[in-house]
C-alpha cells in the first residue's frame, strides 16, 4: 500500500479510532491502574487481567496500549489474539480457536502470548467454565485479559483467577483536555456551552463525546449547545424547563397537547423527557412526600415504556402524576392555613 493511500485511510477513520491512544502515556485517566500495569510489565510479572466498568472509559484502549508496549509491530499478529462480541464466543470457540492459540508456543519468540476477550460478559456460562481450565493449564504460555461492562456476568471462578481493575466514568477535567486536542486537530468551531453539552450528554463516556462531536461538526458549521442537542435528538434545557412549567401550572389537556406538539416538532422521545424531568425535579422545592410519590410514578412510567407500551398513554400518565402532586400540594397548604 502506498504512503498516500495509508494517509487517506487514516483521515477517513472515525475520530474515536483516529485518536485512540496508542501508548500507556497517551491515556488520559485511571493513573493508578496504568501505573500498576506498567509496574507489572517492567517486572515481567503480568497476571491475568479483568477490566470492568461502563463503556467508553478506556478499557480496550488500555490493553491494546499494553500489547503495543509488550510486542513489536511484526510480533503483534502472532502473539495477540483479540476476540470481540461480534465473534462467536460459545464453548466451540473456547475449545477450538482459544485453546489452539493458548497451547502453541512460537519457536523464535520468547515471552507469553496475550488473549484479549472484549465484551466477555456476552460469553455463555459453559464457555466461561471451559475457559477456566484453559487459563489454569496454560498460564506459563499465555496471559488473558477479560473486558466487560458488568462484573456480575462473569462467573466467580474466572474472577478469582484474574486481577480485577474497575474503570469508572471519566471526570469532566479528564475529558476536556482530550476534547480540546481533537477540536484543535480537526479545526472544529466550538463554543463553551457546546463543550458543556457534550460532557453532560456523555456522562463520563469518552467514546460518546467524540462520536457526538464528529456528528455535530459534520452536520453544522458551529458546535454549540443547540446543535449538539439537535444532532442527537435530545431535548434542550429550555424545552425541559417549558415542560416542567406546563406540568406544574397548566390544565391537563393544554399540558398534554403542548408536550405532544413539542415531541412531534423536535422529534423528542418520551424516555429522554422523563430522564431530564427527573433531574430537574431535584432542583425544584417540593414537599418531600410529594416528591417521593412523583419520583416513584416517573419510575413506573419509565418501566412501562421499556416494556413497549404506547408513548401517548404514558404521556397521559406523566401529566396525571403531576396533577395529582399539585392537588396534594394545594391540600397541604390548605391544612397549614387552617
């Protein structure tokens, strides 16, 4: 492949892959974990690893950076086996591909091989049980790194054979320097409220930050709060304030009609409205018993939405819940006055 075509390929990559850290020094967070793993590598004492935590927090990037530090580019393909959730990871793959890779040694290369099982929580219990014996039997030849979002879905026998590291959501101060770097490299015109909107929507997920940034930068000439929220179809803060004001002040039919119109015009899902209204409610001064009852009803509506009930029906339930809460507040005030 010519140098020009390689460069074009790099340019056409999604920003998530284009700016994926290639060394441990490039990683922006979890200094304690990286320091510990670096120490393992320097001492040649790398154990089996288990990385868990929410998506977009650097789990895969960390182990790939480790692999690049352990092996030279010409060794990488023969010493590293990476399997993702898209691959079949039933008991057949464990007894076939993984067992073959783990049991064979490379004649001219010293050291151990590395098997990376990304999204390991998607493996069946039978496959995990079969893997347990392979990890034990071929420890002198191979190291495993299991990556998952939910630790509870990994059987205890596998957990006990690995050194566990939890990757928590990234803090705002960790995300912003990397965000600024990508913005500078790609010449993106971005405002401060645009950056804040990206960080708020991502909830500590760096992958989500870069994906939304790329979408907004491609679709609009400037990345600001409005364009970011518009790009992902998320309600604006001003929309949520309007919705809460309608719910707390207007009559049932007007409130229902207004929210329904807003949903249609802006393409907003009721699920997103519920999530934002829930956050907003914690900043509104309401009697504690009324707030508690309201939050329980919001949780019930969200549960019913995820079960597949029609949005129109649950929107009525949302408006009704607020009207009952308003009745309770008026009753409490009347009793206090009396």
